[in-house]
């Protein structure tokens, strides 16, 4: 029997739900998922333990589920995860461990944990770097882990032309296309950082198209007399749609990955959460 892949609508609905529940920006979460997996919730890496919509490796996934799982109905998973004296996360029962790791392939669980992970990383990075963390900084934290990101960003501030592979040999071995150019030349720290910034920007262009389509779906639902949308500000569905359309028209279309955009990427205003609600309603919660 052929198993149908999880639909793009369900994936985007899960991301919108995570955005509305956590306040983490929908554009950022969708852009990250596009880069990591192409919105394929079943994606698996061939060179590491990374899996799912956001390509969490096993230890990173266990860590974020331990910290935030209970907040989102995954108390059974959080309570099953322990930690050794050396800091490694473990699960005593092999079947339970497999079940927890398999949650990486569930769009809702993956999106919620990715949102919480991004928020945690923002706080840590800003404390370590003494500046606002932008979208590219956050992506580095997802890619290298928070310790690796602090090391990468600090080294880049000091010597942007340093070879990244020499500082991160394990990551370079698992991600050769990122750390090395097609001709085999190792990329510098600044070159890798800029590549990620460019990818987030390109994903932002695609996010704008998705957001337009989702608002169109919401408008269609309202035109059919469906006025039961739950919004973030207790207004009617029609008022929320009018606000969302106005907000969309004023967003300029591109995901901003600069440092000045940091505050809009994470924990945005309730209005941004309302837009996520409208997107979710427009997709019918598929």
C-alpha cells in the first residue's frame, strides 16, 4: 500500500497553528521549513540523524521536547526524557524513544517545537552577542546548535574570512555542499552566513506567495458564509480578514533577515498572530 505524503496544506496549517500559539513569526517558520525540508514532513538526512520538517537531529529534538513538550500536550514524552551527568538526553525505553523521535515527522509537533527552539535560541544568542539576533543568526543556531552558533558568530565577528570547515569539521563532513564550493574550495564563515541569509530571503519571496494564497482561501470561506473563524483579537471574521489584507499589503513582501528586523521575527505583536489565525482558517485546518 502506498502511503500518501502529508499535504502541503496540512503542513502550512501546522506552521500557522504553531505561530498563533507561540507568537513566533509565521514567515520565519515557513521559510525555515522550506529551506530545511522543502515542506516535506517525512524528509530524512543521509549524513546525520536529522529528520522531519525542520530536520532536528536526535539530541536537539529530545532537548526541546524535554523543555517544552508538556506545554503542548506532550507531557508523556517530556516526562520520559532524562539527562545524564554529561548532558546527553536519553530515554530508557526503546519503543518510547522511537515514538518521541518519530514526532519529528508530525507537522504539528515539529512546528511547535521549532517555534519554541527559535525563541530559546534568540534569548541565548542576544545575551552572548550583546546585540539583537536576526533571522540568519537563528538559522545558524538551528543548523549548528546553540553552542555552535555562538562559536560561529563570535568567530565571524573576529575573523570573517576564516575557513569554516576547520572550525566545524564534524558539521562540514555531514554538510559538504554548505562548507565547500563546487570546486572543492572551503567556504569562509562570512560566505556561509551570507548563503543562509540569501536562502532565507529567497524563501521569504515564496512565503509571500503562500500568504497571498492563504488569505484568498480565507476570503473564499467568508464569501461562502463561514463566519466562525476564531481570531486573536475577539473581532469578527470579516474584521480580521480586512485587517489581515491591509497588513499583507503593507508588508512589502520580503522576509527581512537583517538585525533591525529581529523584533518582528520572534514574539511579534498580537496582530501578527491574528494573521496566522486567518491563514489557518483559510486552509481549513487540514
